[in-house]
C-alpha cells in the first residue's frame, strides 16, 4: 500500500447532509478525511458518550466506527471498498470467501450501518477540544469497526487509561510507527504470525480457530472471553493496550481468544464432539 501524508480534519463533508440543529448527543465525528491506507474519503465516529453500547464483552467503552464517507459500510463489503478502512485484513468478506478464512465477526448492517446513516443525515457534530479531553479520560476502543491504522494518529484522542485496539496492518511498512505500536495490538491469526509480530516488538491479539491447539509462549487467555471465564470486561481489564509499558519494565503477555464468530463457534462445537 502507498502511504498517504496525513491531513488535518476536514469538513463539512460533501457526502453528508448539513449538521442538524439538534445533533445526536451520543456521538461525535473525530475525523473526516483521507484514509491512510488508500486515500479514499473516510469518517471516524466515536459513540457511547451518553449511553454505552450494551456490548457485554467490552463493557462501557467508547466505541469508534471507521467507515467510507461515500458508500455505506454494507455496500462497501460487497464492492471491496472496505479496503479503505480494513486494509489487507484476511477476514474482509471478499477476501475470506476466496481463501476460506473466517469472515469478520462484526455485523456491519447493525451498529456500523446505523451510525453511518445518522452521520449521513447530519446527525453528528465534530468533536471539540473539550470532547477530546473528555474522551482521553474514558476507556476507549480504537476501531470497533475498521482498522485504526486507516486513521492519522493526530485524529485519535490518546487515552492514558484502559483501551483496546487491534490492527492487521502491523507488517505494512507504510503504516508502521512506534506510536501505533504503543497504542495497538498486532492482530494475528496463526502461530507463525504471532512469532513475527513478537520479533518485531509488537504485543499481539491472536484469534485461534481450534480450541485444542496449544497456547504460544508468552500468551494468556483473554479474561473477557467465555473460555477465560468472563472474569473481566475490556473496560475493566486493560491488557490490550499496546506497548505503552515499553521501556518501563516487563511488558505484559500477549492475548489469545477463540474464534467467536458464528462460524467459529459452530466449528468449536464440532471439534468438541470429535475430541
């Protein structure tokens, strides 16, 4: 992929209606501008300012949606234009259907489409400096939908507290920066990817498709997962916070979770019967 020079937030976007007189108080626009992956117009919306998402695994985190401005996220999946926000992720439907890899677990026609529709109608205002200060004090999820590396670093309010963020672009030289490595986990799908990420200084979050495969050295089970006993939520855990501990003693272990997509759960049930 070709690196795109970061630009300051632009607006108002020509792809949405003028701002409503009474915008939705539960969300704000963090960024309207070019994707760092291919230069296409994208928008980033933070949601959950007033009411949390109801996601039992993540808890009361600010959720963020990275989407094309000029095409709704459902249609983008069908055309491949989701590459602007998901890059080379093997779980993009068009790629997954070709390779047999699991499709992304995000149900795009639900929350992402609803948030995009609200933005399209002029329903979200742009974040102010006060909003960014507030967001930096909240637990924060980089990329509820979309890859955080599609967004310039300056657009993200960098939360000092608990946060989660994952990227499949960790091997893309045009994207890699030490700052992203501090914020995000490398999203990996195999033991060999895990070892490469570790060798390159990344902590990782690995999705395992077979519950009977052993853990990799330096991994722990996600404590918010079913197999981890749901001992925590992402909001209360804080393990998936990149390498912010770098240079300050021992870096925490990387994290593994079983594939919790619909197809993954069905496969795990079949494997349990076989074993």
